[in-house]
C-alpha cells in the first residue's frame, strides 16, 4: 500500500514538472516589466515593459497598474527603429484576451494612429483576472506583435508556483503520516504476535 502511495506521489510530482516544462503560449511577454509611480501624486502607478521586436525597440505602459473590474485603463505604446532611431508612424491594432492556458476569444480594442509618436488605447474589463493586451503593426511588409500582461483587480497573493509547492508539501506530509501509522500498526501486530507466541511456549 505504501509503495502505491509513493508511486502516486511520484506521478503527481512528475506531472507537475512536465506541465511547468511545457511552453505556456499565453505567457510569452518579452522584456523587463517594471512598476513606477510618477512624481505627480495624482498619476496612478503604472506597469511598463521594454522589449526588442525585430527591427524595433518597443516600450509599452499601462495606467493604472492594477485597474479594478469596470475601471477604465489605458495602454501607451512607443516604437522606434533600432538602426536609425526613427519612430514608427503607421497604425497599431490593439486586441485583448484572457491570459489562460486554454484558448480564449480575442477581442479587438481598436486601431490607433500615432499621437505625438505615442499610440494610446483605452480598455475596460468587467471581470477580475489576468489578460493579455496585444499590439500589432506592420513595417516593411513584416508583421510585429507585442504582448502586454494586464491584471484586473488586486494581484493574487499566492501565485501558481506557491500553490504547487503548497500542494506538494501537503501531499508529502500526508504520505509521511500514512507511512508512520502503517509502521506503528506493523510493530503493534508484531508485538502482539510475539506475546502470544511466548504464552504458547510457556
């Protein structure tokens, strides 16, 4: 019985390891995320990523960093060529979808022209959760995509890694307790068997 439980625990740990090793297609944001609070105290905190996509250096910023469900937010995008520093001057299409392992429907937020070299797109999500806002544009016949993570509502205090570690700890503690009780029962039965055999010999 103990071997069966250990095999189940090993299979569980192996399954989690494989799941984490598989590519999570919804989680492929490149660049360096950062949180900032502007000097003007009336400006809400923002989240920003900076990344290199093909021939462009792209910076995206969201205001506020964690909007509440139904609250209006905004994404700003700024793109310049790496070779000559010229700003991209075409249009940018913004789409959004839920950030999940299972495919979710993509919604077009809008297509924006440059406003003083910055592309601004408003958004509002009515359900709390994690979303991906994608900016798409084309330059010299090449398509470009930049994904930006947006959290609606307060961040979850325990992430998926914490939940996995906690689940493993609970499982291992459970297996340990089961093995100890099994060992105690075996020792007790051996003790009683030894006492009964000693009585028979006398």
